[in-house]
C-alpha cells in the first residue's frame, strides 16, 4: 500500500483519503453506542497534526489496549463528520518493538532544533546591556531551562506543539530587533528581556508538551501572575534593586494588552506596548499560515476562531 | 460669630451658607485670570469633607504663604459654580501657634479608633484555624502594620479618608461572619485571611492618607499584583507550602471580579466570589450613605459615578 | 440488587453506576432513529435531580404508557453522552399500586417544610412597623398563599424545585436581617416587604412546580410587571395612599438591577440596591453549592452558565 | 427697530444678530462672578425656541424681579459661547399690562391645534373594531384628557414642546395607517390603541408643558410601568377580560424595544415591533428636520446626540 | 394517495405528516454512518420552502443519481430531529420526462410576476424629477436588468428566494412613497433612486437565485462597495457631474446604518436614514410574517435569529 | 531677548516660559467677554507644534488684522488653563516684509524631505514584480503626485503635519520589508502596493496640509471608499483584468480592520491583516514618541486619547 498520505502527514488529509500510518493515541474516551455496545473515541496524532476516530464495538481487552500515549498502526478512510474530518478505522493494532517507531516522532514539534533555539535566546541575553536586566533574565531562564525548551505556547490555536514556546520567543526576538532598528526610541534591553520572560510562566501553567492541559495553579493563578511573582522573588534573591525590576514586572503583567484579555494592567511603557503587538503578530501569522497551507489557491480557509472567526482567502496566483 | 456651619463641618455646607473656620489647604494651584492677575485655586478641608475656593489677585508673598498642608482661618460664603459648591473667600490668614489647631484635626478619618480596629482585626486573625493561613496573614499584617492602619481605601469614591482601608476591612469582616453563619459551606479561614489581605497592596499603591495619589509602582504594577507577590514571597520566607498559599493568592488576584475591573483571574472559589461581593456591598453602602446624608427627605442625591452614575432617593418618611 | 446509588439519589450518579429505582417521567418526546424505528427521549427525576434516558424501538403501546407524570421502576447504567450523563435503560415498567410510591416523593423540593417557611415569613411580616406596608404585604401573600408556598424560583439554574421560591425568600430575609444589623441606615420594613414581594409574580409567570414552563402571560408581561400592577391594584382596593406604595413598586421593578437584565428602572433606593444584591448572593450560593457538592476535593466543578460560565474549584483540605 | 429676527423667532438666531423681543424667563439661576458680584443665568424662550443669557451685576431687587415664568422685553446681541449661542443683554424690563403679551404666546407648541388633534385621535378610536380595546382606550384617554392634550413628549431631544405628545401620537397614527395598508397582516386595532396609549404615562412622569421635569414617580416608576398598571386597573374596573388586555399591556411595556432602553420585555407581537419602529421614525424625522431647518444648503447641522451624535448634511440643490 | 400536504407545500409540513411530492434536490452531501455505510444528506425544496432528508445505505449509483439540481419524486414522513423538521424517506426516484415537472416550479419565488415588478420599478424611475439621478439609475438598472429581476435579496433570513431582491425593492418603494407623503421634507428623487440601487450590488455578491452562495468578490468586496464603485464609474461614463452622484454613493454606502453592520459611513442624509429604516422594516415584516404563518393562534413562533433571536406570539383572536 | 524657548519651539513650552517668536495664526475666532468686549481666540503654530492664546479687548481693526494664515510676532507667557497650556499675549504685531519669515517655516512638517520620500516610494514601486500591480500603483501615485507628497495623514492624533501621509507610508514600507523577510509566506507586491494606496484617498478626504479639515466628500464617502472606486476606475481605464485588482481593492477596504473602525470588510488576506497591523504600529509609535518627548524621565505623559486614553511612563534610566 503506497499512499501519498503516508508521506505528507495527517494534517494534509482530505475527505476520501485512505491511509495506513503509525499514529499516537493522545486521548481515549469510552462511550456506549445506541446499540448498547461500548466504543472508543480516539484522538490520533502524527508529527503534522491530529484526527479523531471512533473504534466501534470494543471488548474490555481493547479498552485496556488502546489507551492514551500508545503508538498504533492504523488503516482507514477519512470522511466528513459535521464539518470536521474523522478517520473511519478499518484495522488497528498496537505497535511493537519490531516496528521501531518512537512516541516522539508522532508528536508535532517546532521546525527548529531545541539546541539552536537555546543558542539564539542565549545570544539575545548576551546582547542585553543593562547588567541587572541581564542577570535577572539569565537566572530565570536557567531555573526553568528544560521546561522552557519543551513547552508548547498554548493548549490550542497557535504554537500548540512541542517547543512551541521557544519557537514563538525566537520569532518575536527577531521581529523586535527589526522593529527597534526602525524606531530608535525603543530600548532593546527591555524588549529582549520582556520577550524572553513574558510567557515563561507557562511552564507551570500548562502540564507539558503532550496532551497539554491547564494545571490547577494555571487556572487559579495564571502564567502572567506566576512569572510576575517569580521576577519579584528572583530580584530579591539576587539582591537586585532599581526601577528595572518594576519595568520588567510591568511588561509581563501587561503583555495581554487589556484587562478583559487577562492583563491586570494595560501597557504603559513603549516597550510593553510593542511586545504586546509583536506577540499578536507572530501568533496571527502562525494561525493564518497553518490555515492557508491546507487549502487550494482560489479558495477560503476554514474559520479561525481567535481571529474573530474569519476565514482567509488564498489568492490564485500571488 | 455663631454660625451653625462652624459646628457641622464643610460636608454639610449649602449654597448661601456663611462660614468662619479653620481649614487645611490640601492643594494650591496657581492660575492667571482673564485680567492678567495671578490667582490660587485652593482645595480646603476639615474633618468632614472638602470644598474648592479661588483666591483672586494674589501677590508673590501670598503664593508662598498659601501652599499645600498649611492650616488657615478662612471666612467666606458658599455658592454654586457649574453645579458644584465653591467657597467665596472674604478673608484668609495662616493659623499660628496661639490658634492651637492641629493639621490632624482637619483631615477626615474613619469613625472608629485605630487601636480598636487593630484589635478587631487581630481577633479575627486569632479565629483563623489553619496554622499556615494564620501565620501568613499575621506576618504580612505585621510587616505593614502602621501603613495599614493609616491608609485610605482609595483616592476617591469610597473610604477615601485616613484609616479608610482598616475601617473597610473591619466592616467586611463583620459581614463575612454574618454570611458564613447562614451559609455553612463557606470556609471562614479563607474569608477572614482573604479580606484582611485583599487590599493590603494599597499601602504601596497609594501615597498615604493625605492628598492621596497613585505611586509609580501603583500605576505600573497595582495593588492586586503587589500583594500577590508579597504572599508568594512571605510563604517562601516562612517555609509554608501547601494549597493554602495558592488559594490566598487566587483570592487577592480575583477580588475585583473580572478582567475589565483589574483582576487577572475571575473568582473560582466560593470564598473568592463572596469576598468580591462583600467588598462591593460595603463600598456601595458607604457611597450611598454619604450621598444621602447630604440631602433632604423627599429629594434625590447627586449622581454617584461609580454606581453607574445613579442618583438615589431619600424617602420622606421611612 | 442492593446498590448504593439507590440510596443517594440520581443527582450523585457517576459514569458506570448501575441503578434500580422508582423515577418520575417529567417529559417524554418521540423520535425516529436512523434505523427507522421510533424511540422515546425521557427526562427522569427523583427527589435529588434528573437524568435523560433513551427508550429505543418502542411500540405504540409503549408510547402511550410512558408519558409525562408517570412513575416507573427503571433499571440501567449511567454513561457519558457528549459530556452529559445519560441513563442506558436495561428494563422499565410503570409503577402500580402495590409499589406504594407517590409522585410527590420523586420531585425535588426545598430542604425546609412548607409550614415552617410559611411561619418564618409570617414572623417577618409581623415585624414590619409601618402599618400600610404590613397590610399590603399581608394582603398579597394571602391572595397567592398556596401557589407562593409551592412555586419554584425559576425553570432552571437556581432554586428550580418545588417550594424553591419560598426557600429563596426565607434565606434572603435572614440575610437582610443580618446586614441591616451592620448598616443601621437600612429600613427593615422596606427590606422585608420588598423581599417577600419581589418574585411573587412568578406564581403567574411560571406554570407550577412540576415541569415548570413560562406561561403566555409570563412571556409577554413577566413577573416584574405582574407584581408591580398587583401592588398598584392592592393599594387601590385597600385604600392605601402615600409614598410607601410607590417605594414598594420601585423595589420590585428594579430588583433585577439593570435594563438589560429585565428591570425597567435601576435601583434608586438604598433598600432596592441591597435587595438586588441579596437576591444575587443567595442565587449564587445556591448554584455554587450544588455544583461543588458533586465533585471531589482537588477538582473543578462543571461550568455554571449564569455565573459567566465559570468552573469552581473545590479545595483539597479546606 | 425693525429687525428681521423679531419676525422669525429665536430658533433662527445667528451669531451677530441684534434682537428686541418679548420673551419668557423659563429658568433663572443666581451665580457669583469672579469680581464677586451676583449675576443671573436666564433661559429665555419665545414660541420658536430658547436661548441662554447672562444678566451681570444684579441687585437684590433684580433677583426678585427676574424669576421663572416672568415675561420680559429684552434687547441684545447673539454671540457664540463655547460652541453654543448666547444672548448678550443690552437692556431688559418686565412686561406690563399695556404690552399685551401672554405667557402662552412665548412657549413653543405643536403646529396643530389641540382641538384638531383631539378630533383626529377620537376618529382613530372610533375606527377600532374590537369593543374591549375601544372601551379601554377611550376610558384612559378620557381619564387624562386635558393633560394628554397639553403634555410634551419629552424634556428634550424631540417633541419637547406644549402638546408635543398629542402631535407625536397623531403623526404615528397616520404612519401606522399607511403601513398597515401595505402589510395586511397587521391588526389596526392593536396599532391604533397601542399608539394612543404607549406614552400616556408621561402625563404623570413629566411635570407639565412648561419647564418640564421628571416627577419623583417618573424617576422611580417611569411612564412605561405607570401606564401598564393603569391598563391593568382600568380593565378591572370596566370588567374587561380576555387576551386583549394582556396584548395592550405588552405593547406599552415593550415599546422602547430593549431592556437597556427601558422596556422590561422586547416586542413579541408584530404590532408591538411596528409601534416601536414608528415611534423611532417619527422622533428621528422631528430631530433631523429641526436640525436641518437651521443650516444653509451645502453645510452640516450641529451634532444630534440621540442620533448617535451624528451631524446631518443639507444638500445644495435637492 | 390524496394528502393535504401535497396541496399546501413543504413549508406547512408538521411532525407526522406523510407526503408524496415532486421535489428539487438543492444540495446533496455524502456521509458515512456509524455502521460504515454511505448515506446522503439531501436538501429538498418545493415552491414553498425546504426540508432536510437522509438517504441511508446508498450505492455508488445512487450517489451519482441524487445530485444537486435533480428533480425527484419522493414519499416519506416528517419527524422532529433535535428541534428541526426532517423528512424520513420511504421511497425516492428521479423524475422523468413523462412526469412533466420543471425545476423552476420547485423553487420558491416572489409572490409578484417579474414583469409587473419591472414595470413598477420603471414607473418610479420615471417619477424621478432630477435628470442626472434618473439617467444614472436607469443606466445601472439596464446594465444588470436580467440579474436584478431574478436575484434573491439574501442567502437566508429574508427575501431569500427567486426575485426576492426585486420584490423587496418594490415594497420599499411603496413604503417610501407613503412616508414621503407624511414628511414633505424628504426628497423623493433620492429616496426612489437610493432604494432601487441600494442592493443592486447583490447581483455580483451572490451566485444567483438557486443554491445562493457568496461569490469570492462578494466576500472580499461586498455589495455595498461594488455598487458604490459602479455608480462612480457610471457617472464618469455618462459625463454626469454634480453633488447628486456623491449623494447617491453616500446613500448606498450608509444603508446598513452602522460600521459594525457593514456600512463604511453612517447615514448623514435624511433620505439615507429613512432608506436604512425602510430596508429594516420590510425585512422584519417579511421574517415575522413567514414565522407566524406556520404557527397556530395562541402559540409562539420559532426563534428568529436576526430579530435578536426573539420568538413572536400569534394572538388567539386578533 | 534671548530666550531658550525661541530656539526649541512651542511644542516644548512649559508653564511659566516667556517667549518671543514669529508664529502663524492657524485659526481666529471672535468671542464676547463677560465685560461685553470682543476678544479673539487664536491658534498659533510654529514648526514644532501649536498653542492657544486669547487676545482680549480687540478693536474692529484688530479683528481684520489677526485672521487665519497671518504671520505675527508675538511676546507672552505660557500658563495652565484647565490642564492645557495657553499663551498669555503681552504684545503682538503682524510680520512685515523686513521680518523675512515665510508661512511655510511656521508649519510643522515631516522630518524627511519630500524629494527623498518620493524617491523611496518610487523604489518600492519599482520592486513590485507583478506588472498589473505595478502599473496600477504607478498610475494612481502619478495622478495625485503633488497632493500625496504634501497631505497630512490625519487632522489630529498622529502624522497630522505637512507631508505626514508620505512619511507614514515610507515608515510602513520599511516595516513591511523587514517583516516579509521574517515571514516568507507574505507577498511583497501586495504589501508594497497596498501600503502605498491604502490612505491615498485622504488627498480628497482632507482639505490640505494647513488647517486640515474634512471635505464634504470626506464626510459623506470617506477615504476608504474614495480610493476603492479609484482603483476600480483605474483598472478599467488601463484595461487591467485579473484577481489582482480585487485583491488591492480588498486591502484598502479592509485596512481599518473592523466595521466599527470604518472598514466595510475585515481583512481576509494575510497581507491585508499585516497592513492593518503595520498601520497601527507606526501610528502608535508616532503618538507615544511625541507624548514622551515632552516629559521628564521618571514621569508620565499626558493621556493619549486614541491609545485608550492611556498615559505612558518614561523610565528614569533606560
């Protein structure tokens, strides 16, 4: 069975495609069908995206075999269920050692290597002139080094993949550098440190890169207040005083832009306003690119909820 | 000069009242009149409230004599200027030692003694069962003891007077106790500690009890994030771990109820929701009582801006 | 079959529970399945709550047997259907005389006895000092005595059970008494009469305690305007004149707080504002308590739509 | 002095116009100028409109002479004060008997005669087919006959003049008749009765045709609930039962269209929706016509606040 | 089989009705059922309305036989599926020549003849006094003559049928004439031309009268900007200069009333405001009439989404 | 008189500064003071900004001497009037030939030379690959060449100075180039052409670079619809067909982002979304820079209305 889909990944699947692939079960939920038999609703992923599938008429043995974080070999056909794609499973079996597939290969992750992103971020930290700002930033990045490099930027919508947070931060740093070149009134120390720290609280707000969920702390405190407290405490521990600490706290507190978007203070610093902007811009480009990648020239994408539910047009020739 | 106004205080002044009183200059701003002469706009207070006055045709000597925080003896008549009361000054002179008046006597303050309020608050802390919650609360109250007992609760609108914050906290504690009696599912430890801490960040957000202004830290960080970081740091210093710390942080973060009102998280705990409610209730009672105190039965109060600009009715007989 | 669920009631059911119980059919709706056969969607209740169930492949005889307000003995298993619980029916039969179950026992109702609530309300009426206010209140309570004691407070969300209205009124009266103790400017006559009357129009807005629906009058006029007209007419009949009538009318008209929430006037009386507050507070406590009662410590409740769709946290230890 | 302004009325005044006219003092408010002398702010009207004027340096005698509802002969010049016209008074004296001017002639009123409007309204009542609707409408019109024919429709914005309410009702009746001709599904009985009654509560909400203010009842209850209660009571007194009463109550309750505009129920009847529409249409035409009447072709009117603060264009040639 | 439904059309169908009718397949979408077999979801129409139907277990031959724009003879029963009607198909076959049915007869269209509507519109153009306005209007009507007379006014909600646009325009013209009779300040040239042109851009925004969809140009530019550019270009080609062109452009640009409803400018001309009003009024009457036509006296209609999701009441007797 | 202010320009003036400068009268409005004498309110500018001044007690000769667009030599002192700066005039006289000052030198204008900006824009046009897009852009830039290079970008808020539009466009082009480097999915042809054209309609919406006002066409049609029609017509004249025209029209129509901000369509193209973003970013940087330029380190700027009325902080050291 030599199917092109096997090559391109589930993200590119269309109605009618027949597939045979190793996939990862992200989540498995038991239901009872109208005929009284149990079935499983599976969320299956590869390194390009996800699809839902139903496994009908399962035995108790099946239920214990097809649980979350299991790698399976699955055959089936893609169809449309109420406007979203689903996979109709023809056959399925757990992968075994001889299949030689790793869970990590079936999870979507950032297009850059972790090591390269780490180096880029270190270089920007190195470029920070103000010693206090540099120390503080370096200290917090070190404290959460590993989680930072693996965390997704969100549970869904944009950069919702392994290392998505680091990838988002790297893109924002490059944008900030370009923009500061054009507007010399911007302070690059605040921009770089603010960008590197702004979402760092997500390493405690979210449960990790696979099957990402909000933690209890994430729901009750949120990444914005988590990182603000961390900056406060770090400055204390490092004996750093001075306005810089307050400015960095302000930048992370205000980076969602408005109270109704989760920021207890709106941006009141030029650099805070610009970081809020750059954050949005990079997230939007990511969402538009992903949505338009899936459609043919001359047609419209599916609706993108966080972009006011708009559907975007892919021109025929440009 | 036996004027009734002299007895009752400037808060009760009406158009046409003639007064002779010691008053405190809260603020003095220089202007130039259309005839080219300098004048001062004075905000004058006694222990019941404030009034604005113009001092026309001032010399340079006058300008240096009538500055903020000066006590003066002033004679004049109250009139209406574009819907608000002003004092037309007939004569004015700085008070001297022989007058025997203190600045403190000319500033509005809470109707309870600081010592009594301190005792009440300590009693409620004593009633907290959970040892961690009690220690944390006691620690932070001690850290800001003095400022807490003197701070106003706001720059204007409600409890905007000396010790207004402590007075507001005491009223809320009594309310919480009554309500918890009727709804046994509420945890009084969280209620009492949450109420005592919820606005404690105002000791750093506001500049103090006289001529209260927002500090730079107040504008950039805000009392909500200030106290959340303080709880975080205090738990660290005291070696307190456990869910309680996170619950208290959540309560202070959420006590404004919504993002657009300054809370980065909405209340997600029963006790957080109730504290938000009690906070509002006490503020509203304070505003309505003050507005209705000034008007005759059978008439309406002035508009109260933070109560959706409503004007309240004082019944004739009830 | 000795199942714990049989003891605790359907409100506490979890996925996988097997039950055998007498239940009341609240509503029965016929459908046609994809296999062309008729089925019934039943809403089944006991005295703790409700659950939905499908009865597949029904005959015409079944259809006439399993109609609304029938008591049945049902066996089955609870499962999850798109995030809500459903009952998979294993067997069902109508109850007969020998089963000795009453419809009334299978309907959720207030945790207090009607007689006790009636007495409490009478006591508060007795405490009203103003003769006009007392007579007017007593007159209207008498007029709708029976319906008042049986009516639910709503069709869903809070106090949506038999005698829910009276129970809600009693809680509010106790709250009002506590609060008036702390704020002596509040007039208890207006508070007590206002609370007793505020929702009395619901006896005509809603169809009664079982399978509650809006009446045509309820949809076109609404309980707020219904009771306002009733007060107007009662004052006429009793020959009562004076400001009190207008004040009571204002309180009932304004008790939803804002135009967009159904009040033609916002509260412009201290007591009107407080009644609006107490009304909300009691409704919210009722909703939060019911939602948190169902979940384990350390987890979040389901979303509560009228509380801005929030999900509440039940602490582990407090 | 033969000034064109004397002919055309104060509504048409422009900056620089010199006038000599009999005018009515609508309101007189005392102030104190920066030079310490008393002055009066007068609102002066004739039968076309109003203008503000200052009377500087007044004696106590002047103050008692130039009070509200006094007719005066005034000379002066019109000028611009912060974007609004004011009258600079050159001379002023109270009118005396030999002047032979009546207060009534100096008040703006509807362009139709009261008697004619009364007749028109009676004719429409006569055209109502349904006996109950007709009796109810006739009863209430009779009850408030005199006030109805004199009342303004508002304190400002539109139809804010003597008999403005009756004039507004007559225009709406004609509109309703035209529209019902085009849409035969509309019931003219409900339209005519609904229009005649919809604003009748204003006879108690407003203080009368001169210097119109809200009454206490107007502020606390409002014309919508006033007339709804009146319909309820009238039906009772006349022994009228049946759906018609409820439908008319619904129409008056819903005629502001939305909760935030003061209606406790939105229109849920075809006729209620159309009356809401016609009400708006006639008010808007009145406001646009008055604003455009004052400006030259090829220019824009002043901003009209209740029309979303828009400014309207008067074409050059059309 | 002599079924009343066959007479009255699918719009009037109720749960339980059995039908046998020629119908048009508007749309056919393939799905896969939980049993793994293919099925078709058909939207079927006659000249009164539409209904959805499922065709279970289809072969590949069926799939190619039952495609969009096919006329079929269908037998079945109407049932309720999640609150909306569906048709359960008992038998179906494509119509053949001997059946003698035309696709056109199975499409809903305006209650007036195209020729009559065309004549009416021409008469109104003839009544336009201003030569430029008349020429411009005539030119554009001619340019799109055929599409204008066939286009629907929308894809759903109101006038969403063959010739719906022309029918809507004719109703609006009659309304405008009546209203201009009552308000002589309105210019009928601008009213008539503005109404005829206001939605003409829909001939390019929508794909045509059957299975109406938005075109790419419709989504990216919209009918408002399309017709504004067309007026601009037409004036250029006809050599028409003068304010009239700008006024007509303004009317079409502003006819949705507000920015959030799609108009780049709010109405700033009396006639623009009135056209916006008339447009709404006619659309609302159309929606209310259609919804109430389907329900019994004494009951409420289904919810009408564009009328703020309201449900309307059909009185018992009036 | 060698005053530092004379050097730095009126934009930098502070309360108490004494100045002697040539300035341009932008606007002169006559008023009548409370003493009955005429006065002029003058808006005076130099090449850095504006200030208001009152000229008291003017003769008729003065009134004709001090009109708009007159250059004057003025001496005076800056003071605070209700929170805004005003100039108290000590002496004033019209400039004469021997003063050798030009009107142009007293008007604020862009910091780049017109010629340089023109060249930059031409270079970007040259870089457009698509021949149709390039021709269309070049054609429209040529058509309005001169006005484009002189027009301000707005009447107030940002880039409200001579050549402000061209300056804004140049900054946006540089930004677009940087961003497209980082996001290769963006089409630079659409970005460059879209940016150059997006505000070109302002040459007809606004009255020109001095005393900028909205034209009638500007108010009724607006720059967005003006340029959309121009693109449509230009494509017609140049015989250009193809999707590109529609895409450019969409970009200019959507560049305000939302209906309520004046765009009849939201951005539905990646490039349209980015142009909307860049437009905002450059406007915000311009407003923040201008506001912060005026204040000392460690203080807050005045409120900036179009930035949600925020006040921005200028850090002490960074």
